[in-house]
């Protein structure tokens, strides 16, 4: 005893933390004294506290060390000091996961748990449940059942909470205690009630009927605990999500009645639940919003925070409902808690009118530096959404964003600002110049390489097209002088774009690029040399192909093609045309050729369509020689919408040619058109150079045929009238399935067996992948597979043509070689509902063949 | 901030922490694997401390979590839950924690006194939250369960006992000396 006090005095003299510098080894050494007799409770208690402290500070105990300490600790059960015993329980729980053989204390704990001392019982139960495993659980099951219905609340609560923990490993055992739990739920103690309700719900979670029964029982009253009521509100809200007719539900009435509960906790939970319900009506929201409004002026910060946060959520969907609270929200702008102030402002920004924006922005500006980055991002998002709402106010918001850009902040935050600025520049042409100059200023002092390169790229794209491109050059060239290699390279590319686009700037750009010829980094040097030489040629076509528009090939494809070329060197130079093009996913491809453009706003689709057209056209080999796409016209309907065939025409203008794209749709379900093309005859004698027919035109699936017309050299003679005739051959097909009555393509394939289908699948890659979904008329999977295999005449791989018994979905792998030695792989995923649905994915080394196969299946 | 409703569950509290005025951990318990390693936990605590030690604002959102806090002199009390959790429930837990610790420390909420009663503080936290479930949020009930026997005896009294014991010991030792002196006396006489 003396010794301990001396030591403590020493420590107290040293620092305010007597546990500072405590080492694991020292503590373990001290723990050996647990074996001494007689046990000195205070001393042992102190050592246990030290072990706790060391563990809590994150020191890792080895299994051996932990086990040794644990065993020494078991000796302390001999003492009857309550403090000591409780500390032992605590440490048993702490060490349960790191020490071995912890179950040796089971009997001691069981004794305590059934003993007379109430103080021990609750804690012993919790410790016991922590160390027990499924085999031991059987042995203590009886005690647990008794404990759940024990009249001492702490014992009952402990048993219920521990049961919930046990559910994770032994759900079945705990399910057997449900009667006891139910009894506990009607306890007088509020916490016991809460724990019992929680456990009951957890046990019945997957049985929605049982849950709704339980809910309807307790919503009628009888819950005294605010915690339990909150839980019940949450369960009810979950149930409501699934219900179809919400208005008549008693659950809604229950939640609404909770808005008048005496506990704030419950009122808030109810309001929160109403706000978060799917498609809430304004009528349902009104009472919730009015209680939240009351909370806004509460002296408790948490209450204000919770209310503002929830109202902010309401403002996203029902801004009108929140306007009533605007006055209270404005008072919160100056709240000491910055989180509340930010939430209030972003809510106001959502509900506010155009006139209040200036004032709000000024107010936010005053405290932006005080709030965390996460909230700053929230503010930035709110501001940028506001920008699209009130485009006329762009200057205020742009200045605001720019000033935020100047302040300190992490990458995520800066990225959000840059994204918003870029968004504004793209949406609002008036804002372009101001926005670009803000971004220029930002890259002057930007520590994030990816943001800087992104902005430089944007400058290269947008800058040359502004009235005064020259002013951006300085900013870009500064980057060449001051920044790291990646940014320098981006800056060089950006400079070259100015040179290519703006004739007057060309000489200066050449001078600047020459300076980068001796850059220390390879990439920068290469780019500078490359661009310089192209610019020297001073040819528009070269500029456009190599500077303004990058390569349209897929990077992966190029890499593979080059790799292939280096492995098998040939006399011929590498042909870039063999590289697969960077095509859009097929789904998007389909959207553009869709028959009903009215379904989506035309101007929104405009920017991507041009690119997609360019890619589509570039994918047609006959058009390889005609250069880059200059402009695509909007689709023109050539036929009445009620006719047998619908044809739309899109005119693509190229430097020397015009390509007419005819999107044809067959509206007759019993006919299939083949070799569809449009014969064009021109009065002015323009030459039709090439015609690319659509191979097959099936019912309701658009096909495309192209006609290439060479433009005369004389540019004045471009106005012309064509008379068009749609030529095709008709095939009848079975109107019920839409499958053509014709033979498969067997003569064109050689069946090959691919022992490892997936490897070949990966090998061929996704470049020529096409995917389609079909509904088949067959009733079983086996039949469907048989049909597909016969129809395509390809070889099923990896035994995928055998369907395991009783499965409702299956994957079929097929392999074949098309004429010309092109590998074709088909993966068909089949699912059986009423009929068989098939999603087919075709891969081959030739895009046309993929397309052919896909269309052949349909 | 996603709009989905929180799963109805008893697991409410993600962590409880008591930090000192340097942001160092005194006690902290993390109840789920939001921060699986102690290193990540301590990083989070530091971050939390940096954001909260200046302004006494009671609530903050950090790394997608709702943190409520209170402080006194050189101690900071935190209760942390999911961002969709009912903030008022978390505050009720925080208030209970603060009240209980305050009682244990006899209203003397300071780091120094907390270290003298660290064992009771561990027990109290264990009684408030068990593995993320709020076990009890009534300070009076917690104090009763922690049942400060032994430790509950005021320190002066405890010291008194010790003092008495050591006095007794001293007394006994004196007796022994006298006894041995007595034993030796005849011998001395004999020698002379």
C-alpha cells in the first residue's frame, strides 16, 4: 500500500497524466502480481485500469501476452471487492478477442450471473455473452431466458442487448427466446421496453407480416420510452415505403400523432420520417415543416441543426413548403455553429428568389473560411445549381466561386469549384470569358496537377474561340516555365491549339513552342517538336487532324495493334486504320438512331450526336478516305409517319463529300427487308460515289444506309435536289416471333471448340462487342438453347449447352470462326420468366461481323 | 447527404470518446468498423478535435458522421453516430455521459481528477453504451449501477484508513524494537 502511494505521488509530480509513458511490458509484468495472496483489491484495480488504458491507447497485445494476463486475471475472482470484480468483467470483454481459451471463465461468470448480487448479474451476463460460442450458448440458454424476464431492469436490459449481439452468430438460438422477449416488451421500465422492441423487430425483420402486426400492436399505445417510440416510427416508415396506399394507412396517423409527443426526440424523429418518405405530398409535409420551424428558434444547437438539416432536405424536393421558414432560416445565417449557418444558407439558396441572391452570397462569403471542406462542397453545389436556375446572376456567383477558389482548401473542394465553373462556362456563353479568366488566375497558383491539366485543356478548347485569344497565352506559357512535366505537356498542347486556330498568333506561338524544344522532360519535348512541325506546314487539314481533334482510336486497341505490329514486323508501315475506333457504348448508339426523337429535348442531344455520328461514319470503311466530319444536319423526316417504312435523312458534310445517312425503320411486322439502299438521282449531275446498303431491316429495328456523294470542286454549286428511291428486297418472316424463316449461317462458319471460353473472350476484348436483348417464344431454356445453337451454327463451349436442373437462368457460350478467319464469340444470357428472355453479347475481331451476328439472331 | 431512411436498429452509437485539451485520447470506444484500426481512429479523433476545440457549438458533421460534443476545462466529450441518426438521441447519450462523469468526479471535471477515477469512468461508459446499443441514458440509474463502493468512499476517508493502518504498522514495529531491546538487555548485563 505504501509503495503504491509513493509511486503515485511521483507520477503526479511529473505530469498531469499518471498513465503517460505506460509501457505494455511493464503493465504485463505488474499483472503477474494478481497471483499474489492475499489479493489487495485497490492495487489490483489500479493495475487493471492500467491494462485497460494501454489497450485503449491502441497497444497491440500478442496472443501469448494477452492469454497470460487473462489467466492471471481469473485469480481475481477470489476477491469479493465489487469494483475489482466489475473491472475484471470489463477486461474480460476487452480481451475476449485477443486472448486464447477465454471460455475458462464461463463457470465463474455463470455463477455471478445467477447469484444474489444484482450489481454483478447484469455485467456478468454481458461479459459472458461476449466470450461464449455456439456450443456454450446451449448451456447458458436457460439462464438467458430467465434473465430476459428478470424483474431487475438492468439485468433484463443486459440480457436483451446481449441477445441482439448474439443474433449475429447464433440467430436460431436467440429466436427461441422470443416469448420471453415479448414478455419483456411489456415491462414497466422504459429501457427494457426499448431493448425488447428492438430485439423483437430484429428477430422478425424478414417477416413483414409479423413486423406490421407488432407495429400495429404498439402504435396503439403502451410505449413509454421515447427511444422505443423513435424506433417504432422508424419501423413504421420502413413499412410505409412498401405500402401502396399510404393515405389510408394507420401508420401515417401514428407518425403524425407523434408530432404532438411531449419528447422533442420523438417529434423530430416523426418529422424526419415524414420528410424522408417517398413522394410526400405538400399536405403531408405541412405539419412536419411547422414543427421543424419551431425547432429553428430553439436555444439548443443540436435541435436547430437537426431542423435545418431536415428542412434543407425538404427544400430539394418541395422548395415551396420551406418558404414559410425563410425568416427563421435567415436568423440562423449568423448562428455561432457554422454547420447550422451553412445549412441555413444552402436551404435559403434553394428556396430563395433571384432578388435575394446578392445578399445571401455576401453573407456566405463572410464565414466560408470557418467551415469544413465537406460543407464548402455543399455550398458550392448549391451555388452551381442556383446558377443554372438564374443564369442572369452568373456574375455574382462566378465572383463568389472565384474568391472561394483563391482560399485554402483540399482537392475535393477545389475540384467541386472547378467543376461548377466549367459547368457555368459550358451552359452560359456570356459567362465564358469571365470564367476562363478566373480559371487562368487559379492555375497561376494551383497545387493540384489534375485540375491544372484539366483547365489547360479547357483553355485550349475554348480560348482560341474567344474574341481576344491572345490574353490567355501568357497564363499558359507561365505554366510551361513554372510547373511540373505533366502540366508543361498539357500547356504545350494548349498553346499549339491556339496556334492552329488563330492565324495572327501563329508566329508568336511558334517562338514559344521552340523554347520547349529543349525541355528536360521527354513528353514535353516530343509534343513541342510534333506541334511545331505541323504548325510549320500551315495546312488546315493537318492542324485539324493532329492538333484540334485528337485520335479517335481506342487507346487499348492502339496499344494492342502496336504490340502486335512489333511482334510480327512486316514490310508495310503500320496502318492506323486497322486500329479499332473509340466507339461509344452500343446503347448510346441506339438512342441516336431511334425513331422518336421527340421523346427527348433536341438541343440537349445535340452536342453528343455530332460526335457519335462522326464515330459511326468513321466506322464505315468506305468512308475512310473522305476526311473528318465537318457538320451533321438535324434529321429530316422523308416519309409520313404512318407509312410502311419510315426514313429519316441526316446530311453529313465533309470537306469534299456529302454523306447522306438514311435511318430506315420497317413498320411491317411480317416483312424483313434486305440489302436496303437509297438510290439518289440528282438533277445537277452530282456523282454518287458509293452506296452502303443496310444489310437487313427487321420489324421496328432501325437500319442505316449511307450514300456518298462527291461534291464538285466549285463550291458555289452546292444547292441541289435529289430524288430518292428506297430499294430493297423483301423476305417474309414469321410475324409472331419476328425471327426470319431462313437458314442459319452455317455455311459461313467453321465450328471451333474453345476449351477455355472466358480466356478467349477476354482475348478478343470488348472492342467489337455488341449487346442485344430479345424475347424468345420458347417455353424452356433447353429448347431455347437448342434453337440458338442450331440457328447460329456455332459451337457451345464449356458444356454451357447443358442446363442444370431447375434453374431459371443460364449462360450459353458459343464460339465460331467466320469466313475470312475472323473469330466470333457469343455469350447469351438466358432467363426464364413466362417466356425465355435472352441477352446476347457478341464479340469478334471484326465489328461488322459482330453486328451481323447480332442482327442475325433477331 | 443521401435521403434513404436509416434501418431501424438498436445500434445507434458508433463511438464515444473523451479527449484531453491536446486532442489526445483518454478514453475512446468505437463500436463498429467505420474506423477499423486504432491509427484511423486516432486520425479521426485528431481531425474531430481540430474542428471542435475552438468553437463550442455542440454538433458537427465530419467525414459523413454526426458528432455531438461538450467540453469543460481540459476535457472534451464526444458521441458519434451515423449522419442519418436522430441527433437528439445522440445528444441524450452525450448529456448522460457528461452528467455521470461529472458526478463521479464530484463536479470537478478536469483531466487530473479523471485520471484518478479512470476505472469508474470505464465502468460508467460500459453501462451507458454496450457495443453500440444505448443501454441506459438516465444518469441516476448509471450512477447506481456503477455503484461506487470502495471508490465511492470519499478519498479523505480512504486515506484515513490507510493512515490508521500505517500508524498501526508503525506502532507494531516500535513494539517489536522494544521487545527485542528487552530481550537483549539481560545479555548485556551478562556480558558486563
